C-alpha cells in the first residue's frame, strides 16, 4: 500500500496532528513543502505535509476529524 496525504499547512499545526497520531501508534511521514521558498511571502512558519499509510487511514480518520473540528 502507498502513502496518502492527510494534512497540508503550517508546521506548528502539523506537529500537533502528528503527535496525536503517533500516540495512537500510527506512523507519520512529514515532508517540508520547498515550493513555499520560491514565492516571497510574509509567513514565518513553514508549509508542511503529513502522510500516513493507506492501511492506517481507518484508525487515523477519527483523530484527524477531531483535530480539524478543534482548529
């Protein structure tokens, strides 16, 4: 099975979600979005993406939804 993207956004939010998923023993891959450096912006935080294994999505989905509702 492959990886699926579950989050794209600010680094600080990504780390919060990553921590919750890892507490549930779900492996998370974090990838920095290098394209954010190409276009000048006033943002100080990095753009990142989180990926998980497709097989973990059923277990991760309730955690992801709870995280999104609390933003």
